């Protein structure tokens, strides 16, 4: 078997194993709940029967391993369980399946993250590359101080400044990004303008610094000096000598920042009251709606693992040492 | 031409000898050469620490004193107005410094105790124990820490103690990785081998040979981790699952007063109220980052010729 | 000067940026080179030879700048030209061969692409087709499978082969001048000979001028017509190679020879301090020592020689207990030593001390000289306070340093002083056996001599036994009584110095000894003739 294929398979296996362990951790969180949990969800007036029925529904009386595999099996077929909210002490159950809650919101979150990534990734790569090429210049130093400041600033501060300037003082954009399933695309883009702008500002700063560091590291290689001493023009050095070796570090930078975007989205969605999965998770945490929290955590962690996996695989398949083994 | 000595003398060989100076003299020399950004950072941090320590003496009113009119505008009695249940914003800001910084500091310290000691042990041991801890950390880091924190808080509830322990454990993974990476480079040094060959015990090797040599990157990391922890706690409080009322805290203050921003066209100053605690958070983390940036430049090159 | 002058560098001054200020690296050096002439540029680390060599191309590394002087190459002043103006010359009329071939080839491209890159860019067609010509060059440089090796990637061939491919790359456009920047330093002696021979052959064949930079006088003697000696960024002297070797003028140049003059009369003894008996050892599943047996007479020096990977350092690790052997035993004063370090008594540890190759990494940078030397005194002998300080200052005197060193940190010492402090730390334990692992190979010649003399004097006074691990035959001659030759984890032979260094030799000893360059310009020619015949 070709070593590239072998290494990719190994990495995929590791990714699956990680996802498995992570899912086990997320699952076991439900067993850590205090004993009187049923009463807390159903209310003080809940009868013993309703509580017992509730425990039975959760399967709390079965062994943890059995429950875990049942849960994994259900998740694999798209069944994420039933929400805790909407239950009452009388036993009337108006709770909804978690999938119905998560589905449309997941789409909204992906839309926001996608719009941000489409602006932020090219912008950050461009800024990082130019800062690396003109390092030490006034431009480079200005960018350094600006990004250092942006990185250290909480997302909600950036968000509220943008709201203040672009929504409150000058009413150009809506400060609440409420979208419905039937909102047309142009309207949707207009409404997510401020959240996307906030996320872009935060991501670009991170990503641009990492790109700059990766490119500088690459340009310090002896083979780049050798290329110069062979009379290669700056254009040839970048395109022919640096770029073929740059895919792995660039992929890592992009994946890391998209993963960061996944987390940044939580705060931004809350600020702009955007109906995404981040806001759903925060609401579920406040009401201690564990099945929803678990589903959201699983989605976030899965995305995170997947992004890192893709970056590693790009690194593997562009590595000449693996592509052309001895 | 050459200045080669005719006869060879070992003690006359050139070696870069430092001028002996006291600690304060050295500190002053370093500070004088510091860039403006570092000076700015140091001043801001000092100011924050003073406010945090002397909060009860500086604050005009009590921390939970809600005996005033709600949403009062900026005035001489209430410089920054009052909040939704009539508490003085300035007072809340001052007490917020104490609570937010204190909790973040405690969390960072705990993270360093856990991550630092495990990292050192893993670096020295380099066998099954190292493997075990490293793989566990890999898995923990495969879940975004804010998400993990949200999940754990939903189970254990948002008390100050669960907040400190949860964030510290999650953050200690990064401390572990750094400590291990730095210490592994020191452990392979010949002087550590020389100490082992001499028959020195593990504790002595850790304390005298390894620790002094990993300190500079650890100090820098402490600054970075502190600002990260500080931002995480602020974010959690802002989301309403962090520090709980009536404790004054900047993250929750932003959330509680956020709606005032909509009044910008009527009273611009009121619209600034929710931005004040947010700015207080940003200013501190920016200041810490400036200091760390400067410290890293110092320790990477200049250290030896002071 | 005649009209065949190719390169004329006058009053070159270069500054380098470190510690936030500019320091002079080259302080006004002149260099003239005629067409077809090979100049050897030698000097110790930090002499500025590499910086001067690159300046001959009109190139300064990032962090360096040319502050004065002119660089006339074939009538053009490179010092006054912009990089865009110089670029058409680089890689075509002036070529560069770097020290680390492995790092200097782009991992993403095939060797042949990189070999002909500059030639194709300039549209040159030496010998018809650049690719076919490259294959001929590979052949001339004695690379295996010259027609197919070009299709390989850099990580697929060995270091010695890469260095030859890089020479082919430099030669491809038929330049007027090649700068060789320590091209064989990273190679083993037996590989070095082959690479040197093929480089010399091809430079002679095309009558190319060259600047050959190295710190090894014996190597440069084989390559160069003239030798220029640099020190602290200034020229010490320049002379024709034979004259330089037989009659150097400046005391500094003479000192570069000195270690080769030092020679210890051999002695032996029947009183054995250490016996390594049939030791096997492995790193994990990889077996690195096979049935190694070595005997050490008390108060004498046994030198262990061999190339990298021969198992000489591993043998030292077994003796010290860092790597427990998987078979055989080690007897110290007739008693078997426990294989595991943790099972050895403090007295056993005390009697065997170790001195390392890199004094830099052997001392904790955060401890003062007083703490470093004082710790074994405290640990083994229970010295405290004043008594300890007094003993430290005695030890400092023994290694020819004084009390002013007491409070210094390792960063405030020169390379030779650091190694002396490490020796003092070993002496402080009052050992019987001292293992010296390449203790002089990181030091400049003149400092090496001082350290070796010190070790010999201490041996005479205190009857220490030395196990001296080295790859340098000159050092072996200077210090040893007996020699052990190792190859691939086995002992090839052990015997008195005179027996090992005189014929008849086993095959490997012969190859190893004959590959060590000698300070004779005809050495390589004679060696190649002898090997061919």
C-alpha cells in the first residue's frame, strides 16, 4: 500500500477514535447529574410515578455501557433524543425531539460561519502574506499592534461597538439578526452583516498572525536562500520554491481558525439574538436541558475534530517525503 | 593583523563577562529600554491591581446597594449612571475588577499547578505515564473549551467554585502541553544527565536543574493564559452561565445593560454604559498581551548581556 | 595584477546585527582570485569566513550589511549593483555549494529539476542539452546510477550523494567561480574523502575558479592553490599552499598546527581498572553493541575511535549505567557494576565521572561556576560552606583558572573555559576513571591543545584513567596509550597505540586511518593512487 494512503488511513482511524472517546465523555455527563434531577426537571409537585417514568425514559436504571451504545446507535440514525423542556409535574409531555430544535438552527449557524469564512480566509491570507514579505516595515508593525489588540478584545466588545456605530447611531444595519426559514438570501445577508463583520474582525487578526509566522518560518529555510543564490526572482521564489511547501502550514492555519470560528459563533449569536445552534446551546445550559446540550456539544466537537482532520490530511498528501518514499 | 597571544593562558581567553548589578538596578535598566506599549501595559496592570485591592475604599457606594432609581443618567452623584435595578455603575465596575480579576487569577494558578506538575512528570518519565496523560489531553483538547465548559456548567451548575475548577482543568491541558514541550528540551540536556549520573534524586533534578530553565517561557505563558481565562470567564458571565448575581462582574454587566445601546440617538452617554465594562475587560487583556510580547522579546535574546 | 584576475575584493567591511546593535564581522579584508585558481579560506568559528565567501557573490545574509569596499567580478562592481542586476550572475557565472545539502535542496522538487534550474533560466546549453549534461556531470562526480538518480527527491539519497549533486548543480551552467562553503563538514571521514576527490576532479577538469571555505587545514591543503587565514574578521596571512604548510609566518597560523605536534609516549600496565566483557546492548529492539570487550589499565588512557554510529558513545553509556546492557558484564576494580544506574552505590557513581563533548549543554546555564563545581563536593564528600568554597578555589587553580570565576555563569565563559569547568566538576568527585566523550571536538585548535595538555598533566599528578572517545586521529596520537577501533557496534581491534597505528592493519582500521586527511597537499593524490593501484 502506498505510504500516503496508509498514513491517511491511520489519521482517519485516529479521528474516528477521538470522536468515539469524545462522544463517550459527552454521554457520560448525564450520569453525573445529581440524584434528585427528575424533580428538578419536572417540578417539586411531580409524583413518584412521573419521576419513575421519566427515569425509565432516560434509561437511568440500565447499565451505563448499554445506554451508551443505545445512544450512539440512535445518534447514528439521526435521533438525538427528546428535549427536557415542555415536561410538567402532571406527566403531560409537550417536549419536542432534539433534532427538530437543532436542525434549522444548525443551518443558520453554518450560513453565518460560511459567510464569515468566505470574507475572512482570503483577507487574512493576503494580509499575512504581505506582512511576512515586508516584515519589519511600518506596515508590518502597524498590523502587529492592531491584531494584538484585536485578539485580546472580547468578541462582545467588538460586537457592541459595531452595533453602536452601524445600528444605533447610524441605523444602517439591523442590530438584531432575526432570520426565518423563508427569509430570502439578499435579506438574510443584510441581516447577518454585523455578526459576520464581528466574527471577521476577530478571526482575521488570529489568522493573519499565524499566516505571517508560518510564511516567515518557511522563508528562513536554507533552500530558499539557495534559490536566491541560484538567481531566482522573488516571484519564482514564492511560486516555485515556497508555495509547494506551504500547503501544510496554510491548511493548519485555516483549520485552526475555522475551529476558532465555531466557538466564537456562540457569543456572537447571543449578542445579535441570531437563531443559531450556539444560542440554542446557551439557552439549554441555563435551563439545564441536557439532551439539547449534549447534541450541541457533539456537533461542535465533531466539526472541530473534522476540521483538524482535514488540515492534517492536506499536510500528509502534500508532503513530498510521503508522496515519494525511499 | 592578528592579535593572537604568543603564549596561551586559559583565564585570559575572551568570555563575555557581565557587570555585576543588583536586582533593582537591572530591573531599572530593562524598564528604561522598554517600548511604549510595554510601559502602557505595566501602568494599566498596576492601576487595575490597585483598584482591585482597594475596591471598598474607592467605591462611592456598596456593591449590592440598589437604593437608587433604575437607569439613572450620568450625573455628579452617579458618574456612569445606574443599572436596571438601580445600582451605581461606577461602584459595580470597581467591585467587578476585584471579582473578575480575582477569580481569573485563582483559575490560572490552579491550571498551572495541575498542568505544570503533570507536564514536568510526563517530560521526565517519558514512558506509559507520559503516553497516558498526553493522550487524555489530546482528547480533552479535541472539544472546544468554551463548549466543554458550557456542558460541564449545565451539569454542575454555575457556582464560583465549579467555574474555577472547570475552567482550570480545561485550561491546564494547554499548560501541560507547553510545560511538557519546554521541559522535554531541558531534560535531554547533558547537565540533567550529569545530575542523574551523580546520583541526584528526582526532586532535586526537577527543582534545581529543570525548573530554573523553563521559567521564562512559563512566565510568558502565565500572562497569556491569564488573559485567555479572563476572556473565557467574561464570555461565560456574559452568556449568563458564569459569575452569578449579586456579585458584581464585568461580563454580566455588559449583558444587563446591553439594551441601553439602543438609546444612542437620544442619550449617547447612556449608550456607552454597557461598553464601559467591555472596555475594562479589553484594556486589561490588551495590556497583559503587550507586556507578554515585550517579555518574550527580552528573554529570547537580550537576557544574557545585562 | 594580470588581466586574468577574476575577482578583486578590496577593503571589504560587513556588519552583522545582533543584540539590538550592529557589530563588525569583516573588518577590511582584501581578496584576489585569478581564473581557474582555488583559494582556501580557513579560520575558526566566528572568523567570518562564510560571510566573506558569500560576499564574493555580492550577497549578504539577512541581518548583515556591506558597509564598505568594492567587489569587482570580471570588471563589474557587485557592491554597487542592485540585487536585480546581480541576479543574472548568480547561479550561472557564480555558483554556491552550501554546507548542509539536506536542508539546501527544496524537498518538493526532483534533483534534476534543481540541477538545471539556473542553467535553463539563463537559456544556456552546455554540451547540447542541460539535462543530458547533468547526467554526464553526475557520472563525472561518481554518483551511482547517474542516468536515473536525477529523478529522485532530496530525501531519497544520502548526504554524501546530495553534496555531489549540489556540486553538479553548481557546475551545470559552467560558472567562472564556485563558492564551496564547508561542503564536507557534515560528512564522515570515509565519505569525505570520496566527495573531496570528485569535487577536486571536476573543478580541475573545467578549470573553474573556486573559494573553498573550511576550518580543517588538512582538507583545504588537498583542494587549494593558495590559502588565506582569517581570524576575528581580519586576514592573518595568505600564502601558496605548500609554503603555508611548511613555513607559516604568523604565530596564530603556527598554533593551528600545534595539536598535531603533541604526542604522548605510550605506557601500559597490568593493573586493570575496568573490564568490559562481551557486552551486548540495544535501544529498544535495535541492537547497537555486539559482544564488546575492552580492558583499561589503571592510570592510562584508552582511546575509542570509530565513525558516527560505530557504538563508541553507546559503550560509554553502558559503562555509566545510563543504558543497561542486555548481556555481558562490566567489572570495575574487579567487582561487577550493577547494570542499572539506580542500583549503583554512591561510591561506585563517584569513582566514574564523565566529561561531555558540548560543554555548553553540560552545565546548567542558571548555576554559577561555584555551584557547579561545589555540588559534587557537597554530594559525595560532604563539604559545606567555607570548606567547600576553599576546595572549589583549589580546583579552579588546578584547571588554571582563578577565583574571579567563582560567581560567573556559563554564558560568561569562553568555550575552552567551559570545558575546563566541566573537568573541574569531574575532578571534584575525586574519581578514578574519567570518561571523555569527544571533549575537544567542539573546540578550536589552539584551545584543544590547552585542554589536552591539562588532561595529561592531571593524569601524571593524580593517576587518573581516561576512556577517551574520539573520531580525531590527531587527538588519539596526542593522548592515548591504547586504542580501541570500533565499527558497527563491534570492536575491530584493541592494542597499544604503536601496534594499532603501524601496519599491518585490519581492513577497516586501514580505511579509517587512511581517510583522515593529512597536512600534505599530495595526500589525497597519493591516497587515490594507492587505492586505485
